[in-house]
C-alpha cells in the first residue's frame, strides 16, 4: 500500500469505531498521530503531499456522510494548477505570504503551500469552527505556518498585506447589506454577490504588486452585477489571466468555473501586456497538460517579469 492509502486507512478505521461524527473523528485520529499515541504505518520518506491526500480522502468520505452546503472541497486538480501558477508568480522570492479568506478544510491552501516548497506562511479565514479544526490539525501534520481567523471574512481582518491571495470563492449572495456597504462592489439594489466582495476584500489585503488567484464562476463577467466589476478592475486590480477550466470537472454548465489572476497596481507596474486567455485541456491528457503548463511558464516569464 502507498503512504496515502495507509494514512486514509488509519483514519478510516479510527473513525468507523469512534462514537462521534466522522469529521470529528478525523480530528481525533490526527491528534493521536501528532501526539504519537497511534500512527499510520508509513515509509520513512513520507511527503507532505501524501499526508494531505490521505487526510483529504478521509475528509471527502466524511463530507459525503454529513453533507452541508458550506462543506465543499476544491478538487486536487484545480489546487495543483493554482499551486503551479502561484509558484511562477512567486518567482525567486524566498519568503512568501498567502491569504485564503475562505479556507474550508485547507485543501486548496495546502496544495499551494506544498507546491511553493519555500519559506511560506499563510493567514486563513473560515467561519465554520469544525472546518477550522480540520484544517488546523492538517497544518500541524504538514508543519505549515498558518494563522487562523474564525470569523466572517468580509468583516475587518487583522492581518498584514500578503504577497498572494488565493480563494475558491464562495458563490452566492451576501446577506449582510449593512456590512456590504463598506465595499465598492456592493450591489445597486438587493444583496451583493459574496464572490465579488471576497475578490475586493482579498485585493485590499494584498501588497502593491502582489497577486490574487481566484476560482470564479465561469459567467462572472456576464452576471447581472458584472457592470460593477469593470470600474473596480480599472482602478484597483489588473486582470493578468483568465483561464477556463475543463467542463468535464463540473456536473453541469451552470457550475463551470474559471481561474482569474489579478495583480494589485503599484508605482512600477509595467505597461499592461495582453491578458492571458487560455483553456485548460483535458487534465487526464498528460501531453496536453504539459504543453499547457509550458504556456503558463512562458507567460509568467515574458509578461510578468
């Protein structure tokens, strides 16, 4: 068996015997692993990615048993692609700070942190306490530096500006109209789109010249509140790339997503090159994916340096 399978089996056996929610049992099993009470059978050279994948397999099983709308996980394929993009944006910089304002279980955040593989630290925001506990125990096992804020991410955040913000944006309406009035992207009437406000909040907490990488609804620029986005992007964020994800990743057209890469303007911002518009090929086609990643690398080298 692989390390990933051994980790999943260790957690799964523990959770099936425990008299508690499966997701709660994952936390308990991981705590016992951390404390050395019980541990999975591993080869000596276990990697951070094997740990992440093994635990996330268990989390996926737990979520199927106790499905809740806010318990959704960013697929590994998307996380690894965003990790690759983030590594290109980070360039030669040694110390990288990240923000994920909707961290959930941390699958996207840890995919990116593991890919960067340098001195990286993160601020993570999540309102669901169970998801924070799941994410925090994984951060400890992965030995990743993450500070958690358990709150509504659209309220004031006490964090320093970061190099790169990442988020699989929560899609839908934000119910707190009074708080939404603090944002330029508040709707003219009715509730604002939460995903719009998360973009604005993330870029507010990004350093000048820093980047935002967001998983967005594919129809972001055609929605009824899209007109609010154009002046915001003109003044507060430069669109660097719009990458369409394969339709095969989603159950139907309405759920299709893209990746949006933004840069916060700064004094030395170079004249805007063409926005990278690209479509991710079938991710199971290794040759096509290799060519696509090469295109990303060339774009980062040519247009962002």
